[in-house]
C-alpha cells in the first residue's frame, strides 16, 4: 500500500474514532463535577484532550486541533487551579462549551474525509527525486561537477539565481542541502540568515549548509555562520567532498535496519509513525501501553525511542528519565512528540534539553530525517567508540608488547624521569621510586665522553629524534648496552615538553657482534681451510688458508667428494637435513679431518678442514712408541705393577708374574696389599708427587704360594691420569740385602780394625815420643851445657844423636800424617792465603839446609809474580807441601847445584807454583812410582835421608785442598815439580799466621822479673829429670814435680805454683782430671796451665784445647822454645798481678 493511501486510511480511522473519544471526555466531565472535584478525572481529561491535539494536527484537522488545545488549556494543572467554587463552575461551563464545539467539528470531519492532505502536497512533488539540493553559485564548472556527483547519490540540484531567491526557496520548501557560494555576494550586517520552515526547524540536526569563499579567515567564517552555514570550504572546493556533505548516502539499512520503538497511547498515531518509518526501511515497534516500556526495551533493543509527551497516567518525560537511569540505555536517543508550542522549554526544565523533539503535526520527511540522523549518529558514535576501544586495546597490546620488549622512560624537558616501565626497573636494578625525579646520569657508565651526551641533547632539544647506542651501569655496578631512540614531544610553539626514550637491551647482540667479529678474525687468521659452499658444491666463501690451497669462489669444493663413498649421503642431503658428518680425507700429500655442517635455512654448508697430517704422523709415532713401551714393560726384568688410588691392580707385567709366581689375569683388580702388605694403599689424594717419587720403600713381598722375600717398591704417579694411577717397580732385593748385611758386617769389622789401628798409632806415637823426648832433650842439654861443655868429638857424637833422633821424629810424624789422610780423619781449614809470603817463609826455613849442602837457592826477586796472589788453601798444609818440594830439591840436587822457584797464573782459576832442581832427574820408567808411599825410587842407599812417603802425603793434601800436583823430569837433567792451587776471588789482605812450632803458644824470649814456682806433673822419671835439668838454666824458677794427678793436686794446694805443666797420660787420674780439679779451685783459675804430652794426634790436640789448657806442647820437646814460652807466660802473669796491685793501692775499680 502506498504511503498516501495508508495515510488516508488512518485519517478516516481517526475521524471515525472521534465520537467515541469525545464520549469518554463527556463521561469524565461528569466525574469532574463532584463536590470535591475528582483530581484523577481532571488529569485524565487533560491527557485525553491533549492527545486529540497532536492526532488532529497530524491528520490535518486544524479547527479541531485548535479547539482541542483550548479544551486542554482549561484542564491543564488539574482541579487545584479552581479552588473557589465559582471558578470551578466557570471552568466546567467552558469545558461543556468546548465539548459541544468539538462534537460539531467531529461530524464535519467525518463528512470531509475525501479532502486531500494539505501539508503533504509539497512532499509529494519531490517524492520521485528523493533528495534535493539548492545551490547558489556563479561557478558553472562547480555546479556541473556537483550535479554529476549528486546524481550518483540519487539527489538533484536546483539553482538559485541570487541570495533573496535562495532565502525564499529554503524558507518555503526546505531542501535536503544548501550550497552557498559567498564569492561576489554583497553581504552586510543586515543580510538575513537562511530560515527554514517551522516544521523543518523543529529538529536539532538541520540539513547541511555548505559555504564557499576564496579566503579562509575568521571574518569570512563568522559571516558564513551568521548566514546559517554548517560547513565552510575554501573555494573552489572539491565537488566530491561537497556531495558527501550535502547528500550523504544513507546506511544500507536493509541489511541492518534501524530499530525504533514508538510509545504513544494512540494506536492511530503510532500506526501512522510506523508507516512513515517502514516506508524509509526501518523497523518500528508500537507500544500503546507505556507500563510495558522496560519489557519492550529488552524485547526489541531499539536504537531510538519516540515518546508522546502526554499519556494516561504517565508522561513521556517521566519515561525518558526511566530510560536514562538504565546504564544499558544511557546513550539511547529519545524523540519527544507533542502538540505543545513550549515543548523545548519543558524538556530543558527537566534536564532533557539535549534530547530531540518535534511539534505535532509531524512532517513525515522531517520525522524520517530526524530518526535517521539520530540513529546514524548513535551508530557512528558507537562505531567510533568501538574503533577507539579497539584502538585502545591495540595500544594496550602494543604497550604491553613494548613493555615486554623495550625499556621505556619518559622525562620532562630538564631530563628528570617522570615514568619508567617495569622493563626499565628490571634491567637497571632500580625501583620506580628510586628512578622518579632522577635524571639518566644515575645510569652513566663512564664509557662515553661528555661530547657524546652534548650532541644527543642538542639533537633532541631541536625537536629531532636521536638514535644511538649507550652503555649504562646497573645499580649493582654491572654494565649493559642499549639501542636507544629518544623522541621529543613538541608543544604548539614547537618546543619539547616531554621526551620519550625507547631502548632495547643489546648487550647480547653486542656480545654476538663481538663474537662474530672474533670468529671472522679467527677464520681470517686460522691456518686451517674454512669454507662455505652451496648445495651444488660451489664455494661461496673461503678463508685465506683455503685460498692458499687454490680454493676460490665458484670453484668446486674438493673435500666433499668422499661423502657418498663413506655412506654419508650427498651434500644436498646433508644440507637439507642439517646433518653434521665428520670424516678424514687426503688432499695432495696432506691429511685432513673434515667437519661439515649443513644449514637448511640458508641452503649452504659450512666446512672446516683441519690439517691433521702431523697429528696422524705423531699418532703413528705414538702408537709405535706405545708398542715399544708395552714391549719394554712386558719384557722388562723388573716387576712393574700399575694400580689406582685404592690399590687395585690394573697392569701386571711378565717380570711381576715371575716375581710373585702368578698370572696377570689372575691379579687384575686385586689389591696390591695382597702381594705387598706394607704398601701405602689406599693412597690419600692429592699426592705430594715429588715426595712420592723420592720414596723408595723396602718391605716384605708375598708370593702367591705364601713365600716371602725382601722387596723394594719404587712408586711414581702417572701424570695427566684421571683417575689417579700409580706405577710401581718391584725388585727382589733379598740377595742385595744379604750382601748389604755382609758389607755392613765387613765395614764394622774394618772400622773396628781402623779404630784399633788408630789406637795403635796413637799409642805408638805416645810410646815413641816419650823416649824420644829423653833422647833429644838430654842431647840438647849436653850440647848447650855451659858449665860442663863437651869436647869437639863428644859434641859431634851428640849432634849425630840429635840428627838421627830428629830424622826418626820426622818419620814418625809422616807415618802418622799418611795414616790420618788415608783414614779420612785429616782436618783442613781452607782460607785465603797470601802465596808470596808463604813461599818467602819456606825459603827462609830451607836456607840453612841448602847452605849446608852447597845448593844455591833463589833470591826474593823470584817471588815477584807471587807477591800479590791470594789462593784458597789450608796454610799449614800448603806450607808443608812447599817445604817438602824444596827439601827434595835440595836433598836430591848435585853439590853446587841450584834450586829455582816460580809461579804462573793459569786461565782456569789456578796458580801454578813450580820448583826445579839440577839433580840427576827421574828415569822415565820410574815416573809412575813417584807418588807411591814408601817408594824412594832406588835412593835407599844414596846416603840421602828420607822415608819415601813425603810426596805421597803431598799428593793427598793437594787433592784434599782442591788442587793438583805433578812433575816433569828427564834423567840427568833434574826434575820440575809443580802444584796447582785455586785462586781466591777477593784480593783483600788476609791475616797471616806465624810459624809457631808448638800448638797454641807464641815464642818469646822475655823472662819474668821475679822467681816463679813451676809445678810439673809427669809419671816418667826420665822426663821429670829432663825438665829439672832444663829448669836449672832459669835461676828465677823453682821447679817442683809430682808423679801422678793426686799428688800433683795436693802439692799445688800446698805450694800454690805460678805455672803448671801437666802430662795427659798419668797413672790413675789423667791430666784432664787434674786440670778440672785445679780450675775448680778459685786460687788456680788464673794461673797458666800447659799440657806437656806425647799424645800428638790431631784429635788429642783438639781435645786438649777444648778442655781449657792454656797451651798444648807435644813431645819430644824443643827445650829452648819451651823455656821461652814458659818465660812469656810467667811474665804475663806477673804483669797482670802488678796491674791488679796498682788498682788496689790507688783505689781504682778492678
């Protein structure tokens, strides 16, 4: 059914319903006339009469409309308006009059139902074009292009020749849009604005009015607004954009039709509104019972609600508030309909001024535009809101992703941190509270110079984005690198008001870059070939080592040829499966270990070829060596056992099998303590390896049959063994131990024999020296007796006795020296010795012997080369050697012969002293016998005295002092003997010892000023007599003697001697006892006490000095020397006593 047809049907329906509706008002009028006035009846009467206003206006009954409005005005406000009875009666009278008039008008309306609809006539004229745009412009091009664009939108363009015509067209027949081209228009303050018809202006969203002008300034925009424009464009404008504004395409509501709820108690009106909306493609649901509003909202979910203002028992404004109080419908558009002229004011009074409203009667076109516009706005708002929510969700997701990945912070223009995300806190180690208010200096690492930060600040301060890498320091002091982007946010003046810093932790990336760089350098410098090849075996990259072998880009790789031969598949298969085969191959004369790594993602293979030629050869050599070592171990004559730290056997060679009488397989895993119970296992770790290897254990071994043997175990730790392993060498030392026991027994026997020999020599020395002391002593007395001098013949005989006695004494001394040297008991004192002085003393001592034999000796000039030389030697023994050589040169020289002496410096750190004679020389066949003891080389009957052991002693002494001795000789031409002595590195002067003849005493000829009492304790009467004869030559002495220690001690206590001479080997108590006893008495603690004994062995002399003797004099005695020594001792004591006496007399302190 066409809209107009339906409209006519509804109009007729309304007209025919008027008598019934007027009857309802008449019934209510009767209730309103009650005594008190029925207030509910008054309100219902008003609502019903007011409903007639809108309906009558809608269906074009203007007279009925105005009369119904007058009736509603009388009852508006209820009965309370008429508190006075007269006022009430007057009001009821007016109501009755209006009802009568309305009844008459109703009958007229029914009779005139076939009249057309006046206010729909204009709309019918344009119903074919649907939409219409009026344009005022002199721009023909713009008008034509706009026409084309609007035609695509089912709209037409009507031209207005001038502004007054436009004004009339808009006011009389409102279009869907207006184009107002202000160029060339004379616009003044009196120019009227565009005004639309009353019905058109009843909506809040009027049709668009687009204004154009070539200047876009405030003045022109204000002028456009004052003329009623809704949009402003700078001329000439874009036709397509103008068309979108002036005739917007409606949303395709057939796919998703707009939903409208019509709330009105009038079924006729709601059907009318429904037909209008359905004609526009919308869904319209009718609700004539307002009490079902909430259920209808839930059931239909409308996008707009049309509310009649007045309905029985309720009004639309109250329903609007009910809807607004529900959060689900808070944004639901409301459209109020009413016949009241002041509807907008009433809505404003009820805080609903923002809602749309229309004054009845409602134009279908205006009603449709308002509903479409409001629902479209709501949908657009919701769509935008959803887009915003979606964008917000995306931003939240992006921010979450950014926060998960990036280190974000925000700072104010001064650089103070105002925000930091969790990643920032997690990476830096600072909490949010510690960061806020700080600047980024808190993170400075000291890596970058100040200029680096200055350039950064200059960039961002100028509003530019800065990118860079920064090294930061965490709170704990560790460092990390970030890739940073700092974005300045600018204000309207273009100045930064905030900085956003987005950083990425690139510590690992820098490490990877450094590692990649290192790997590149590694490949560049690596001596082995490194290649990258494609699936077709063509080389893509090669390092210098590979290029040196002739492998370059785009050449075939020679290393992959053996893949298929070795069952490893093709190169392509290795690449696609990411396999990593490893194999050895030969290239030329070199052997390579090739490792290939397939990378399917890159379709390449990385090849590393290590030259293992030397290693292969070394391994072959090692295998050969291991085989040899294994053979050596297996065939070694010594038992070898390898054990772990717990002592479990892991190797057992054949010699060990023979030694212990068992098989190697039988012993594998067994404890070494089964065979060597005393072995140090289990071994505590770690092991002191040096101490272990120096440890040679001698212990008992146990054979498998239970037999025992003496064994030696040498242990050493196998280096680089994990776990620790030890190799033990086991030897059967039973025979050797027996030999050692036999050797020990023999040694002990030899030592006993040596001790017996020493005792014999000591005893012999003592026993020989005692009688020699008497022989030589009395001979000296005879020769030097001034009272009874000897005749010449007697003196010659006594001299022979002295000569023979001295020779015998020399022989005794040499035999004792040789015995001491051979037994190793000689003691040497190696010291710096001035060689020239020593030789000078020797020449002096030998001058008398040379003169006696008529031999010419060298003068002092012969020693010029030796004068500054210092050597390292025992001075006494070196002098003994030199005297022996000089003595032999004199004794074995010819009468009138000559002795020569000299020294030569050698390059090997020695000085050579030589002595040459002009004697008969030594025959060549006897040269080997020169240094043999007791061999005089046939000189036994030559008349030259000698023992034949002097040179033997000299050789032993020179060897002990680190030197050497030798000779050169030719028969008949004399002999040259030489000695080599080590030189001293220090040329400083050294103290020289005198040549005292007696141990521990100094020769002195002084005699005491007063008589002295001397005690001599000696068991041999001859020696006592000799001493008495010698003391008789000292008138100032008084000698007393005692035969043993006991009597000597008693005599000393009785006589209180000034000096004591004690023999050592006394009967009963010896001389040491007597010395101790005397020193125990404070009266004898300061007197000189000398030992006079035949015990001349070095150990005897050392013992005597250690015991406390003031001197040690050995027999036989040199009487004159002895007397001088004793004189000096007595004089020293006398001087000491005088000094003490002087201190006492003068009161000095002692």
